[in-house]
C-alpha cells in the first residue's frame, strides 16, 4: 500500500522525446462522423469551428495561468504554501522532465474539452509522494476493470473488479500497459453519466458544431467563387435573347472571378445600375450564426463577448463587460477548479499526506484583471481587519514594510451600539488610515 509505515520502491515511468512525439500523433480525421447538416465533425475537426475552438482556448489559457498550490495545514488553524513538497513543483513548475506545468495544464483542458477525460500516469517516490505526471492522449487510454489475471505494472492491494487503465503507446513498438487506479490521475469533464467516464463535449454539441461548420463552408465557397455583390446592372436597351446571351457571356469571360475584385468595369453596352440589397450578411445566414455562437458559448459558460463576438446583437455594452467576466469565473472557471482540486487531493496525495497537506488554486490573478473591483475588495478587507499591509503588498508583488511595520491588522472602531451614548473619541486619524499610502491603496483606485 502507498499509505504504509514503511517506504516501498515505486516504478518510475520514463519516456524519450521521440516516444512522446509519436505517442501523441493523431490523424485529424479520427472519429469524424456526418451530422444532419451534411458536414463531418470529429474531436479534432471540431476545434476548427471558430466559437468552439475559441472557448476551449480561453478556458485553457485561464486554467494554465492560475497557480495550484500545495498547502501545509497549521496546527493552530490556517495554512502555508508547502514549497518543499514535491507535488507543489509538479503542479507549478514541471509536470515531468519534458513538460512544463503551463503546457501540462493546457493539454489536460484540451483532452477533457475534446474527448471528455484527461489521463496522467503518476510517478511516485519511495514514500508514495507524487513526483511526476505524464499526460496520455485520451483515445490511447481504456478504462476497464481488472480481471485478476492480466499482469499489472504495479500491484497495490488490487482486487478483481477494481478499476484499471490500459494505456497504449506506439513507440518503439506498439504495446499496452495496464495500470492500477492509484497510478493514474483520471479527471472526467463536466458531464459524466456513470461517475467514472466523462462524456465528450464534441458528441454533446455535434449537430450544433455541424451547423456552424456548414455556415463557414458556405461562406468559404461564396468567397471562393469570387462573388462580391454590390450593384445590379440592367440593360438600358432591349436586345433579342441571342444577342443578350452573347453580351453576358462576353462580359463574364472578361470580368468574372476573384481576380477581378475591386477592378474597374467598363462595359461596351448601356447599363442601369442599382444597389444590390442581397448583402453578404444575409447570404451567410448571420441570424443562424449568432444562434450557434450563443449556444456554443452557453455550453462552455462564456459570453460571446469574451471570444470576440461583440456588438448590440449579443447584448454587449461597456457597462456590462465586467459582469460577463464575473459570469465566466462563476460558471466556467470555478467548476473546473473544484473538479481539479477534488481529484488532486484524492489521487495525488496519500490519505496520510492529506491529513497535513491539501491542494488549492489561487484565483488572485483572475481578480487582478479588474483593478477597480480588486482595489475595492482589498480596502474593505483591510478596514475589516482581514488583511495586513504586508499581505496586501505581497498580493501586489511588493516587498514587506521594513522593521515589521506591515504585520499588524487594523479595524475601524467608530461603531457603537444602538441606544448608547457616544463616548468621547479622538479626532486623530485612525492608525489604519495612516497606512493607506504606505500599502499603496488610493481612494480613487
């Protein structure tokens, strides 16, 4: 058992760079199927749908920029960052010898967003502590139950019927390795029916993605044919049908095609020109596109404004921009954070370690994106005695005040009970207010 009184030797997984590159090679057409709109959508081709790919990319960037700290519990209450714990370096510096933490986080988000699950092979040291995480492409992992016969890479109190993971690799030769559940960090996405395997967002949005792809395909063909409708020309003189066909054919031969875009046209016959009312907006079915974009963004918890679809048609204004950011944090980021933290604590820390340590994301970088609200929050917590000046300075990347001046906390004391006579109070400015300039909180921030 990992949670043993005595150290046990652990298998350490190592991969070469060539093995990693071949291990992750995947055909872009893998798993594609025809949708009702006539387009083919698969896990990888779905990323080519603008709104879908943009939402996943935004989610991956945000999750990759939030540090996940391993914290050590204090006996007196509270906790401190455990910089000396190996798992802290794995989550924030290098997931393994080949992959930095930022890229590791990104790959996990994409695997869950495309296939519904992310898998990492866990390396542990002799004490059972996590020292490396090796990401595996989701299609290369099969979730099964151990039959009690198949050879396990590592045996830790496994019983027939327990969950096991079969990981396939393609280099140097095609082979499979069966891992017990305690050697795999398996995190399903936001939708799981049986509580074990996550459902692929690509499958859940297949027809919506198919419509979006069909709209873009129509637009591509529209532009590809060199069509630039702007004016309608009507012959000013009546000609016989044969002569008219000859004139039109000669005109198209000379001016049709994308190479004639923005070119001066001088016909050798009379034309009455009127503006063309069948605009490209209508040809692209913009109303349908807005509906598709809103549905995809709603699935991921982002407002279309956050991926570049601004305008009154999406209800976006300058005044509600922050509200959309708060909505994204509440409905898109926080569920991802809760999902990760639960699995990190349950799978990467042994039961004995969890009595002393826990993993927690620090969402402060997200709060800094709105300086006005961030400063307001700091002021309110400072005057309520919840933050010391040094803690505020640390949040802003500044060094502590000299001689320990910033370690104390302050609270305003001008409140009295209802019905009591106000005591004589000093007119001197409270000590907390004196430190406002020292900690860098301006009233107009």
